[in-house]
C-alpha cells in the first residue's frame, strides 16, 4: 500500500481541532504534520475542508451471528458500521446459541474471521454458572443481563450476581432493568397492547432500581462495572454517587421519546424503552457535564416483518450503526456536542474503558482507523442507502448535516462516497 498522506484536513482530538496532515503506512499512523511541512508519500488524498477523526468505537452492537443472520450478518453489520464512521465494534453474546463458554467464543471467532469490514471485539455472556469460563476466556468483557431482554439471557437471584461481581476478572457490562418491577408493571398494564405501553411496563423506576442495586453490589465487592444504555435522569443521579462506575448512552435515547410511538409504533420498541423529553434533556446534559462516559449504539436489528407484529410478539431493538456518525456530526453542526466531545465519548474513552490498545486517537503509533467527515454535506436518511440487513431506520426521513465520506480500517480505505470500496480489513481486538 505504501505511504498514504491525508492532506490538508483538520484533526479532531479530545483537546480540540487543529490543522494537520496525517501520514499512514502499514496500518499505523506514522505521524501528524503541520500544513507547511509536507512529508513524502506514495499516495496523497486531498482532505481540504474536511474533518479527520479517529474512527468511532461502538462498544455495544448485536450483529446476530451465530443463529440470527436473517436479521443481520457480519458482512452487512460491519458494512453499516464503516458507513456510519465506526471502525471498531464490540459484539454482544445474546446469539443463538448464546456465547457463554470458551468453546462458544471460539466458534463465533471462527465464524466471523475474515468477514468483517471493521475491527471487532467479542463479549462473553453470564448465565449464572459460567464464571470459570468467563475468567478463562479472552472475551473483551462480560455481558450481564439483569432481566430478560431480547435473547432471554436474564439472570435472576442475588447469589449469582454476587458471584459474578465478586470474582469476575473482566469488566462487567450490565443491562440494568429490574425484573420484579417489570413483572409488576406487566400485570398492571396487561389490557393495553398499544406500542407506547412498553415505556410504562419497563418504566424509569425499573431502570433506577436496577442501576442502584448493581452499583451498590459492585462497589461492595470491588467489581469493575459499566452500565449499558442509561436512559433516565434518575439513573444519572444514582451513578453520580459511584465515581468508578462507567456508563453509556445510546443514540435512540438521545434522539427519540415516547411521543415518537405515534409515528413509529412497535418499530420503536427497544429495551430499555424511549423515555420523556425531560430525560432526553438530562442525557444531553449528562454528556456535556461528563456524567456519561461514552456513546454506544446498542445496534439491534430486527426485520421489518418482525417489527410489524403485534406489541406482544414484536422483538425489542432498533438498528443504529449506519446512522451513528451522521447523528454525531450533525450534533456538532447544531452545537449540541463539540468535535472534542465526540472524540472523547466515541473514541478515546471507549478505547480506555475496554482496554483497546492502539485505538481511539490520531497520534503516531496508533492504528490507522480513521473517518474523514464532510461537515457541510447535508442528506436525508433513506432506506436505499442503509447497509444493515434489516433495511430500516427509526430516523428515516431525517435530514442531517455532516456525513462520513471515507473510512479507513487498519490503513485500508474500506468506505468511500456512500460505497464499500475496500476489503474485509477488520481484525479482532485482543
Ligand atoms: O432492545 C434490545 N434489543 N435490548 C436488548 O437488551 C437486546 C437487544 C437485541 O438483542 O435485540
Ligand atoms: Zn444491547
């Protein structure tokens, strides 16, 4: 490939934006250079007027293999990632069969190898009795469902939780909604089957109770805990009491609320559910004030046919990978987030929390995972442009300004101008 120079762009880091060229070779960033010193290169790519960021790292996706490749497969899911400016995804274990042993992990690894446009890490799941498998595995982290969600991997009983929190040698990522609270609300609303009942059954209270419980246990037992997809003001208030525990927010909880059931119906059904406008405000504030550590999509594709079913038969989850970059870059244009905040929340912090070496920064020696953004490009989100196999987005019709125009994975240009142009350059992060 030789030396490639990304010439004349502006580089984003958590410290701000600065003018520089970026030189890459053999999958790594050689260095950045002032505009007035141009290093020699075999290929020069003009980036004048463009923003150059470290590739986004999405610590929470469901790419559906093994077992559910009718919803998404590794090629389509990782295409959606690079189209959305994402160069690394961490994939959840609620597959069919679930990934709960080293053998399951190895089988998934074999299945996925050589098929990914983006880099990836693989989670292992907790099933209440597989602590040895978890600790002996080289999974990127362990996922613990505090209640049933899509995939029915919920673990009940405090003894099992204490075992995991007391003995896991891995970061624990928890889906925190309280199973008893959900059960109680299900009875109360058993006669209601309108899509919006989902937000009442899996109420804010259910999330707050669970977050509080798991944070307290984690603190007592010294577990490393990361709370997935916080969605309410109440959870942030609890998390403020636990400085060592990290958390993430997903785009749908920042962008959509209960009012949107009217237009989206069960397509908006997701766990945890969308909340109120007040919660959206609190989450944006949480991003600005550093109460939320990272943004992660929880990309959870289901087919249109599945989403058109009645409330009780619709699976929960929304696709998010194609649209992550545009949503973030649009928010920079709208002055919701700064470039520096995006890099911190979506590149540097995820790399730090999940121990992803060589990722998350445009600096000498780091991996050449890079997204080039046209901050002036304005486009609608349309079905025809999506790469996710499920073929729909909760944001269809939305006009966003700021789109990825090139995505490099390990120094290879894999996405350009709306198309996949490169090979399956993704590697597992180990
Ligand atoms: O809405 C959700 N969908 N929440 C989850 O916890 C799982 C996910 C899925 O796998 O579809
Ligand atoms: Zn998830």
